[in-house]
C-alpha cells in the first residue's frame, strides 16, 4: 500500500499533542514526519490540541508546544492559533460534537451506559485478584456482572439518566472477532477482540476520551493518514472498531506507527531522566514546571541551531536511500517516505547530535558567525574592535559545537589566561624551556613580527641559534600565551594578538609559574 491512499484524494495529516507538559523530542519527531509527509505530497499539516483529560492539563504547555514547533521550522495550515475550516482545534472546545456520536453508538448497540462507581470497580478488581485473576478488565465477560445498561432494565436505566446519575459510555467490544488493520510501516496487524476491554468513550464529566475524540475529529477533518508514536499501536484495533461502528470504515485513514526513540545504550525508551543523568536535553526548548518550579533544559537554549535539531531527529528512525546525513528541510521534504521508516527503535546518540550542530555552525555565513561572537563579546563587557572580533570569529569558528562556544573557545583572545594546561606543563616546562622563552620574549620585544610567517620564522631561528629543536617548545608556547593545549594555527593566533600581547603573556606566565 502506498503513502497516499486512493480513498483520500488529498493528503491531510495532523499532529495532536496533549498539553500535559513539555514537548519531548519524540513528539517533535512525530510532528516532523507528519509535516514532511504533507509537504512531500502537496497536502495539509494540521495542529490539534487533544486536551480531553482536563485533570492532566498543565498551564503554559499548549503555548510551549506551538513555540517548539515554530522554532523547529514547522508551520501548519490549520490550528488553534490560526483557525481554519475545521475550527475549533482544541478538543475541549469541541465537546458539543462528541456526544451525538456516543449516542449513535448506543442507539446501534455498539456501546452502552455504565453506572459503576469508582468503589464498584475497585471492589470487582479486588474480588477478581482474590480469586487468583490478574489484570482484571471491564470486558465482554465482566460487564455481565456490573451496573450498566446491558444488565439493568430499560426502566431503571431511564430513571438513572433522568436523575442525572453519573455514568460513562463504554464500547461494547465483540466477544470473538479478529480485527485487522494495515500499518504502512509494520504491515498487517491482527488482534483478537477478546484482548480488548470495553474502553470508556465518554466520561462522566461530559468529555470524550481520546479514543472517541480522535476518531471523530480525524473523520470530520478528513485526515488521510494517522502518523503517530508506537505507543498508540495497541489502541489502533479499537479505533478500527469505532470507524466501523460509526459507518466510516470506507474513509478510515491509513495508519503509520513510528518506532521508539531509545536511550543511548538502546535499553528502553529515552526519557527526561536519561537526559538529566547523561547531561543532554530531551526537550526542544527550556521548560519550567509551573507547579514545582523545576527547570528542564532545551535544545534551543543549549545552543543548537533549529536546522541541526531537525536534521538530528529526522534520522531517528528514517534514512534516505543514499544514507546522506546532512539534509536541509527542503531535502527532507523531497526524500521523505514512510516506507523508509524503520520498525525498530532508534538509539539517540548525544555525541552525534553535537556533531550535527557543529556541521551546521560551520556552514553558516561568515556574517552570522561574526555577529554571534560580537554579541557575546559585548554582553560579556569586553572592549574590542569589530575588526578584531571578526578576525577572531573566522579563526576559531571551526572549533565551536554550539553558538555559546564562540566566546568560550576564543576567550584567550580577549583575556590573559589564569589557568594553564597542566599536562603540557608537566611534560615541557623546565629550566631549558624557561630560558628559551625569556630569550624569545626579548627577541620579539626588540623586533616585533609583522606576519604569522615572521612570528614562526623568528621562533624557529631563536631555537636553532640555541642549538635546540623548535618542536620542543611550540606547544608550551601555545599554553603560555593561551592557557590551552590546542586550538587554531598558533602563528595566526600570535599575529592576531600582536607582538606586545604575546610578549606580555609570556612574561606573566613565567612569573606565575615560577
């Protein structure tokens, strides 16, 4: 079966998150795959907020979701912030639509009223467990012993309804039926109906559950493909039943259930705890829990470029035919195919994520790199000319993994180091080295160098005149001037800093180190 079902003349997909907290990178990937699929086929990408569970609603979460997707470069044709022909796009604002479909299911004997209280359900569960049963569920067997419209008389049911007694509406799952569906990624999936419990479709608070609401909304919004996380695969047979019972089976969307994003070691689903433990973000943006005040870091605030972030998550479960790694949004749209999405989970590699960001930083225009460093230098209160900052940016840009590294990797261009690499000092700092550095500083003081080549030539001549190898002192010289063992070409560093700064730093280092 192809990406684009002939049942639906136009591709229409939706990302339907719940506003229960920050958006995990797995959620962004689900949104991305929907977005790429829609763009690839010239279709529509919709954003719908599934807030039927008001007990789990978190203030600020919806706006956070919108901000995350926008930062990542995604836009939608219809959604809660822009409206559309299928408005509203928050399920809490659509609750007047769902009851008629729940009533339709009851009228056609595909659903029933259940009046059981929380205590009733708990009592039945405890009795079942006392009898040796495990995983008690409300299904085609146990419903015969509960308080519902299948066991109560019609008069009693009507009386309870007239008295506005609390109730839910449950799906009447068939006793013994094979339910099949085709998944674009996983192929055919078959489940026996006896494995499915009588799910609640409509709650006592007047809100539908996810199961009813998402089916109704997908039908009314003419969704052609439901592309969602692997965790929803067990619910898919239930949704197939609902499409059938509501008379919509012929226009049912195609399903594609995405693989899990796994921990770096591959053992289990990636979670916030894994990020906290291993030191990397799992959310798109910073998030502050409105209740606890706990802060969770995001990719944006950690210095990741949105283009790099998108590239990273696009390859978590999908890859193009040629296995190319660096892909723009335009290239992703052109190459994306659900048939190339893997069934198996994808391990998240935080080090590879850093590599991706570094590659995108390297490909930024020079003006952007210079601007980034310029802003950071000014914010740090450092006085330096724009020309000097520009030259530092061009010399150090390839060492940066993140935007904030621009100043961190080049701080020695602006400040005299106070710490010196101890490994190099242990190997290279001795009486001969001290004597050489004093002579070199004296030579440069008397005849300043006017190019990187001249700085190198003078250094080498000073060593050979003393019958010494220049290689013995080059890395030490770098440490005395910059504090660090590595970096850009040493001679270009020295020329950019200027002779006086280099001489001063050698003398300061010799004094500090003794």
